C-alpha cells in the first residue's frame, strides 16, 4: 500500500516537472521571426533581476559567418523591428541608409530615449548620420518633455546621446581610405582575431552602432568572436535587453563582471574567453570604417611582436559626424606627467616613410584600440592586474612592447572612429579614477623606467601621494622576458623626447648683460612673449631644456622665433621656427641671435657676440645619436 502511494506521488511529481519543462521550452523557442521570446518584464520582475539570468549561449556558431548567417528570405533585407510592435516593422534593404526606429530599442524605454513619433513629426530624421555624416537638431524646437531628455542625456553621457539615438544603430560609413589602401591590404591569409570590448554604462546607441559597424565592415572570416565585457554597469538596459539584442550576432558573446573590475582587469577577464591567435581591443563607443581590420592584422603575420593601432578618427560628440584627422600623428608620452599625447611625426620618422600609406611608428599608443598576437600578449603578461579603473595601462603596454623586442605601428589605412567625450559616463560609479591613474603611472615608473623614474616622481613630490603598491611580480616578469633598459627606449625609440631637466643643455638661462636675471617663460599661453625676471631658483618657468632636436622647452612649450620676435608656442617637431643652436654662449638660428633688449624682453638680432647675446645654462650632456634634425632631413 505504502509502495503504491509512493508510486502515485512519483507519478504526479513527474507530471509537474514535465509541465514546467514544457513551459520553459515554449518560452525559449524561437518565434516566427527567428528571435527568442523574452519574458515580459513588469515591475516586480525588473530588468535588473532578469539580468541575473544566465544569458543564452549565443556563442555557438552554426558554422556560418556573421554576414552570411541570414535566412534565405532575408538575403538582402535587414529587419529592424520587434514582433510585439507590428506597426513599426520596417525592413531596410542591405546597403540601406541609417534609420532609427523604436524597434532598435529594448522592450522597456531606455533613459532619455526620444519619442520617435514626436521627433519625426518635427524633423526629418530619415538617413540621419548616413555615411558617417553629422546630424543635428535644434533642441529649442522640441517640446519641453523631449528637451528635458535631451539635456539629461547630455549631462549623463557627456556626449549628445539624444542625437545619437536619432541616428540608426546601424549606419553606412563612407570608405575614407587613402588611395592605394584597398590594393595594399587584402584579407587573404590573415589570421582570425578575437575582439574585446569592455564597457561600463555605455550608451545603448553607441554600443550597438559599434557592433553593427564591425558586422558590416569586416570580412566575416577574420572575426572569431566578439567579447563584450560588462564591467559592472548599473543600467538595466545593458542587462537582459542587451543579451536579447546581441543574440542576432552569433559571434558576439557578453561576459559580465560581478562588480566593477576596472579597465585592465576587465580586459584580462574578457581575454580568458578568446580563442583566436590575435586579439583586437576596442573602446565601447567606436565605429569601425570599411577596411579597418585587414591593415591591423597583416603586419602581425610578418612579425608577431608588432602591435598595430588604427588611425583614430574623431566622432563628434555633438553630431556624430566622423572626421578624418588632418594629418597622421604619432602617439607619444609626455614627461614628467606620463600622459599620452599626439604629435606630428618627428623628422626621423618622416624620412623613414616612403609613402603616405606606409605604416607609421609610435613611441606610445593611446591604448583603447589595438591588435596584438596572442603570443606576444602572453609573453608581455597582458595588462597589469595591479592597475585600477583607468589610465597608465597604455603607457605600460607601450614601453614594454618596444623594450621587449616589438614595435607599435599605425597602418594608416586602418580607420576607426571614436567618440572623445569630456568625461566618461561611468565617472559617477567609478570614484577615484584620477588617483587610480596616478597610482598606475607610479607602477609603470617603478617597473619599467629604471633611473628615469625620478623625472616622474620629481613632479609628483617623490610619489608621496600616489602609492604604486606591490610591483614585485611585474618586475620579475620584466626580468623573465629579458627586456632592454629604459635608456634604450629613450635613445632609440623616442630620442626627440623633452624631459624637464634632462635636456642637452638644461637649467636656468642667464644672460651676461643682466647677471641676476633669468629668462622666464611666464606662461604656456601661445603667442605670449617671454621676458627676463629676477632669478628665483625655483625652476618652473625659469627652467629651460634644449632637446636633441634643438628646441628650447619650458612649461612643456617651445620658444619660437619669427621675424625679430620670440614667442611661446606649442611644440610640434615639425616647425623650423622652433629649432635653435647653442654654441660659444650664443643661442642662434641662421645668424640671428637670442638677444635681451632694453625692455628686458628677448628678441632676434643679428649675431654680434655682444654681452646681451651671451647665455649660460647649468647642465650639459652629449647629444643622442639617433635624432635626425630638421636641417638634416
Ligand atoms: N571602462 C571599463 N571599466 C572601467 C573604466 C572604463 O570597462 O572601470 C571602459 C569604458 O567603457 C571604455 C573604455 O574602458 O569602453 C575606455 O574608457 P574611456 O572611453 O573612458 O577612455 P578614453 O577614450 O576617454 O581614453
Ligand atoms: Mn573612449
């Protein structure tokens, strides 16, 4: 009897389990549109809770690549709609223009999402941003409710996200490559790459537009997978709705950090999921232009220690127009701050390049966008897990890439757009980013810069504010790989550098005619004129360095001679008017000498050797061999 009851009990229990199983299968079954039905999200079952649900395994590739994986009836149409909003179903032909639709959005409105019906009744938003052009609206014409969203979006994202939302999450981008690029690079024989994109509280539209741009402008067989690393975003729409949206891309995989890891650790977290022989990192607000990937991968085949970065085109933070930079620049690191900067190529590099589509070499890279072989990335120990939030990691990478046998090249034919915003949307949930960046720099100085670290710490008051933490592991890594000393990097990769108090001549500039007076830069404002002031011995604006190129630098600015006058100017490495000679106490250029005049200003006068043309510095060191000066080009 007891046994029979037990049987009955088991029978009913199985029925219940079977029923629950059937319900689950129904919910996850692809509907007629080929998409999964997502659970209707209501209060009580918030998106936030929903994102705790393990995302569907969307990495399983069916063997086809990203572009060809379309149902036969979708061959040249692309659907931008949701099954539950049939009135907004729109199909757009391939080779379509940009169309922004409610259907591109998650089922719940995202914060500050435009009311498309209202906006469309006021402005023509069809083709907004098509081709990569900018698009703007007059916010004054919006009704108050929409104006509020417009301003809110600006505030939260530090870019005009409202306008970004009016541009389709998928838009055509013009092929802006220079002549000869298309012929120079092909996808034949290139290795696959795994793309890693870390994001934290990225705007919906910019993140989606990036993934679509990869999909549209990349030979499918080159992309093994795209790993989106959610580094602890706090916004609901980046949870389950993003999973659902990305399910249409079989190669996209979203991995989520339980809490904010900071950029470097998040990248290493994403790296664990990669399988291709090369890795490509991108920021979460980029757009990849036609032909962007091939030039990044090709140099890696010939030399697995080459690291490539694209030409970064600015995506305007107000209208999302993509503009190619005026000229190819090189990435450098500035001393003593260790911040990254762009400059014109130095004469040495200009002479080395034989054509304007030849890859350019950089002493440093911006860091957000680059390709590297797995082999070299592993050898270099990836990113430093001791670094926090943001900053410094690009400088560490740059130094070690060069010092350990590789080089950083920009194949200028590769173009990727990037939104440069004023501040990041995650600054609210990532406190202390500034301090973290400095502590990260201190780690770079401790591990990679040998004696040169003093030039960083001088500025930072002996590092008392920024503690590098334990760097022993990273030092051991450097020793294990057997990398070159930092002085090798300076002398061979970056001999043009201006390091305060490490110039060929350096210190105070005193004039023989006015013994107690020193040349004072006074300001870093361009166009101002330096003058003589009482020597104060405090360095700063009275501290001058002559670089190996022949510039005279103070406060990070160059002394410029023009006509008979001398001005403060931004250093460029490319202007003849920044170059000087120092010989027999005379500071000259083409027989004109730096001279103190009656008003205690400095001017250019024909060299005569008089006292007011005689100058002394405190220190002198030999010139570096590898610098090519402008006159030697
Ligand atoms: N990021 C991240 N975790 C962080 C900080 C930043 O994943 O703690 C991401 C961020 O979303 C972006 C990338 O790292 O995709 C680079 O950050 P950002 O764009 O602010 O740097 P910038 O372009 O200003 O140098
Ligand atoms: Mn960025």
